[in-house]
């Protein structure tokens, strides 16, 4: 079968521009947080575009939107694409949105080209990939994959103490959260188009990145409790300074990642809260938040164990109380072989150079990979910049990525064999 997607590049770029206008901050700074006014406006806009394309729309209780182009075998598991359209405060116009509107344009381009899908092709607009409001990223895809259950969802609250339950109902999403999880084998495959959010493609002058794996993220919260007091009167032998303990721990985090034996291990203490945070007061309480990632789960978990042991040692030696809480600890994702093959051969047919790469940022694909063979298509972004107003991807790259996505979806729609799916269970450190 000859597949010739007919892209309307102008329309795609206009739609990206329109989507960017649904924001709590003026362009080019985009702020679109789940279930706020701009988010609801964006939902309505995107839903309208999907309807216009003749797609049938389903929405779940979390606000994930599914727009399906029905194939000639409507009961077969569908091929899915999609991304997120929420944006952290003062972000750019391309993170996530390229995969949302590019996914839609890929479907429309196949429609214009006269393609008839066998397996249905479905566009997924994921709820809250960014952790801005409820403190946890990839809410929609986590819940779809069954990683985050209804009871956990109901416990989530925002900074104002409002529950997810409350705000989702208010936004008009009242369907039971029990129905968000997707049954085994619901999708045949999943492909997400996304800007790289890093500098490699641009530096190497390669227009397409083929994602073979997504690094495994984890986050820890460390609370330290020492003894406060007057900075002048508490003598040094009597100190139980929580910030000094934290300083040792932070340097330990850096050292454990540096000494892991691989450049792929990264660890960051990106958050430090000091109490009472005053120049003439001995710090009595500190809260740290630590992010640890690696493409190898065992190595990442080894670093986490070392950090926890380090906290215990420092706390004991300095007589500072400590507590380590694991916020999330997710396995890495490896791309499905058949999806990868479809993507690579699409690049070949289109005569487009590509580069196999690892995604060091995580995406909804990390969780989709647990329920369907998954890969991602990366396109370059200027200077590797993302999550900033000056985030930018050139039109040619957006269009090329969308074209490759369209070819890949068409191939997968006719792919027959279903590769075996290995489920990777998250490890628990408490047992
Ligand atoms: Zn994103």
C-alpha cells in the first residue's frame, strides 16, 4: 500500500499559535495549568478540532481526551499517538503541544492522502503531564497504566488545599476514576512526537531522534530535624545543625551519582527548605528534595540506596533526626521493537536522517510503555531550551516530525504481529 500523507503545514503552525494564546501569561510565556481557565479553553479548542476531523471523542474522569479515527477492524487494539498540552508557569509553546497538534495533523494528513486505517488510530490528549498543580507528573498516563489508582488520585491536593476530586468535578469531569485505567492490550502501540528538550539533535544536525529508551526517574524527600538556637550563644560542641547535615547529604548525592560508573546516572538536590532560615539562628529543620535518574534501573536504585544509607550515617553521627520519603520511583522504559522498526523504516522511506537516542526527561510515554509497545519521535529545539518562553522549534522540523509520525502510524495500523510485552514492576525499598 502506498501511503502519501498530505500535510497542511500552514494550518498546523497556525493551530500551534492559537493554542499558545490559551495562557495565564502573555506570549511568548505560556502558563497552562490543569483545570484552570486556559486549560479548559484549550480543551474546548482541541476537542473542536478533533471533531472537525471526524474523530469520535471519549473523555475519562481525569480529563484525558481520546479522539479516534475508526479503522476497518474497529475491535482490534488501536494505534495511539498524542502528548500533553499543559504548560508549567512561564513555559514555551512547543513542549507537548507539538505532539498534540502534530498527532492530529498526522491523522488529517493521512485522511487527505486517502489512507484507510485497518487498526483504528487514536489521538490521546493527556491530562497534566506537568506536576505543577498536584505535585506529580504524568497524572493522566500514570492513571491509564494503573500505576496511580483511584484512591491515590483522591488524596491529591493542590497548594490551596483543593482536592483533585473537587476541581475535576468542577471542570465537568465526573466519570468514576475507577474507569480511567485501561484494560490490558487496549492499545496496539503508542508513538509520541515531542521536542527533544536537549541540544543533541541540533548539535549533530540530525532532524529526527528515534527514542530507544526513557530514563527512569525517582524523587526522594529528606526531612532533617536538629536543634535550633541563638547563633551567638549555642557553642559549637553543642550544635545539632540540620543544615550542616543537609550539606553533607547534598554532596553525597552528587558523589554517588558521579561514582556510579556511568555518565547516564544523574542526581540533583533541587530543593532545600531551611527553618527558620534566619542569619542569627541555628537551622533546626531542613527539607530536601532529590531527583535521581538513570537508564539502568538497578544502577539508579543502587544510588538511591546509597543516598538513604548516607542520610542514616550523617543523621546518626550528627545526632540529627531524619526521615526519607520516596515520592516516586519509576522503572525506565525500553521502546517496543515493532514500533521502533516502523519508525526507523518510515525515516528510511522519507529519506530522513535519524539518530537513536535516550530520553533523559520523562514523558507520558514512560507510562504508556507499561501498557503498549511505545517509542517517541524527537525533533530538534533551539539551543536545547525548554520550559522557558524562548523555547522554539523551526517549522520545517515540526512538519518533518509530523510527516514521519504519519508514516509510522499508517504502518502500525497495518502491522500484524504483536510483540511480547514485558511488565517491569517498580521496586519497593520498604520491604
Ligand atoms: Zn512534554
